[in-house]
C-alpha cells in the first residue's frame, strides 16, 4: 500500500487524506499534536482501506492509533464519524459529538429504506416524490446496513456551543453550526487562528442542506445561513475543510454560500409565481429531470423543500394543501 498522503498545514496540525468509496472520493481529517496528548477531528469511513491509511498516517507522525487522546466528530455522517467505534476500541480516546447527532446515529443504524416506514412514505408522497415507482434497495446509500458505518452510539461527552475543550497545551473551542446536520460543529483554535470546519465551509462544493422525514419540520436552510453568518465573527487565518484544499478567507466563502442559496431560492420563487407547485416539481425544473440515480433525485427534492420552507417562514411564499399534496406559491 502506498504511503498515506499527510501534510503539516500548521505547526503540529496534520491534514490526513482518507479514501472514500463514493464521491467525494477523499475526506480530510485532522490530527493535532497537543504536546503530550493527541486529538483527531473526524474519522473517515470504517473501511479496511481507510483505517489502514489512518494507521499509516499516524506512523508517519511517529505515533500509533492507540496513542490518541481525544476524538471529536464534527457531525454524524458516515465519512466523518463512521470509524469512531473502531478508533475508540483501539485507543480509548475520549470521544465527543453534539447531542443532536446521537439521534441521527440511532436512526441510521436502525431504520430501513424510506419505503419501509409509513411516516416516511407519506412524507415523500405529500411532497410529490414518486416513491412507489422505485425499488427500496435503490433508496438508501450503498454503505447502509454494512460495517462501513461503525459509529460510537453514545459519545463520552457532548459538544455544546461555546465549549472550551483543553487537551494538552491546546484549547479547542466549539462553534455549533446547524444546517448541513442539526448538530454540526466546527472547531476553532483561537490562539492559532485555525478553524476546522467539517462540511460547513467547503471551498469548491456546496454542502447539502435538506428537509427530511426524520426531521419533517424546522428550517435547516435558515439555520445554515445563520451559521455562515456566525462563523464570520471569528478571526481566522487558516480554514481546514473536510473536502477540498485548505484556504484562508472564511468570510468570503461564507458569503459566497449565502449568495448561492439566495440565488437558488429566487430561481425557485420564479417557478411558483404563477401557480403553486410541490417540491418534487420544482426540483425537477431546477435540477433537471434527466435520468439520474434515485438518491440524487431524493437529495434534490428535499434540498428544494428546505428552500421553499425558508421562503415560507420568511414571508416570500405560502404553503397550500391540495389533493394530498403540499404545494408552495410565491407571494
């Protein structure tokens, strides 16, 4: 196996590139030398290749997986927390995650495809998604139900907004940034002016923000936009994302993401100005209705729904119930 790619991006802070069996094909996790202790932020997936790559990266730094002191998950997704139980078993590292992510882990580990849950089926139908036309096996990720997702079901401690976590001679500050996931957190090293941002601030791609049957009410896109405004209050010189290269100007990128979603919302409002439409109809026009994997169609539908709900909450659209469908119309 070739040596794992690892880079010291700031004194004592190492970016480790781990393989993923999907797109994006790489996740960046971060190992921090706390001088007498070691912290890892995010884990990669629980695949043999990824765990071996992580072990190799640790060896290049001169430590073993068993030497890890603290493990922090930015959120519960498979590429960020999927190997946490494996790493915990090997290292006994104190493991931290936001409390809202624990419920998501339970759902991931116990729920079948949407078609097996009456509440989910009704949610899909209400928003126009033709769930009855698709086989159940196509409506869940390829890793679902496999040991590629081996999260620690209950972390040792919960992350809370504003927490200061001392490890060795470093202090990790927790910034709760809901949106992409309800309990997503970014980790700030104030003295170093470094921010480890998970999926919140990606340099090239827009993180997915959707409204799903597991969380059928709420305003995830509004949360995401507010979280982008929130991180701009911090003094940052180096941004460490989970996907893509490290970068410097977090405020510029945060504003780009806000503008992207405002533009997308305006595009959707134009489509529902003359007559109301359901989320699936709007998504088909905005994202295209060409033949795509059903998982992509689902993501587009529920990302559209998050936009439409933000428009309704902020007074730019209204919600109507017609013939068993939830419709939206611009005001």
